[in-house]
């Protein structure tokens, strides 16, 4: 990984999987990371480990809740006056065979965590990103959300649709933030 010395990174979903591994790499490369997790015990355990590598600040956030992006944004503002990198990694995936198995509520519930939270975080942190050094926003998606996957596999419809929508959200934000 390149030199991230002094870079300020907000990373959602830092307590496991891709977010956990990315946090380790960023910290080892010299970045400061504010990382989120939804499970307090897991986040604290991971924070203890990651603080042994570098400057990691944990923040408990469940992006299924409507107020989580604002609370995280307020916390970031209390710590930093700029952000260099926003990595929107947090998401939920519930495997069901089709829309009938999922019912009507799952799409509504997971839309918040998988799409709206990313949008709101970009919106709320945009001014701090504009003050950052070569700022970047990365929204972690999945091959499950590609148009081809939607056409070929009707399973996991909510997850697939939210990841497909996240791709569109990313394209639109890229156009807005280009050159800023």
C-alpha cells in the first residue's frame, strides 16, 4: 500500500471482513482511521488490536438506524477539520431465494444501511472532504449488484438491488465531486 502518512480516513464497517483488513493496511501505512462497527464488544476488541498498529478511533454505529450517519459526521467533525478518504464499507446481506421469501419489509429495512447511509455520509462530510488532501470516496459494492448478476440470478433480490443502486449513487456523486 502507498504511503498514507497523515491521511485521515473514515471507514465504516471496520470491525470485520474487508473493513477490518483495510483498517490494518491503512494504519500500517501511516493513516489515522475513525472506524465504525455495530457490535460494541467486537468493535472494542478490534480497536484494541488496531490501536497497536496506529491511530485508530472506534465509533459505534448501526447504519440500519436513521441517525447513525449524522452522529458519525458530528463525531468526525469533533476530531478533524478535514477528511482525506471516506470508505463506505458497511452493509447488510440477507440471503433469501426471492422476493416472496424476503417479504415486503426487507428491502425497506436494508435500503437504509446499503444505500441511504452512504449517500448521507458523503453529503454530510463533503465540506471536510473538499478540505482534504487529494480526497477520495469509495463505496464498496459487490458483483452481486452488477446488471449481469441481476439478469442471471433472482436470489438475494434486496442485496442485489441495493448494491446496483449503490453503483448508480457512486456515479452520480462522482459527477458532482469531480474536480472539487
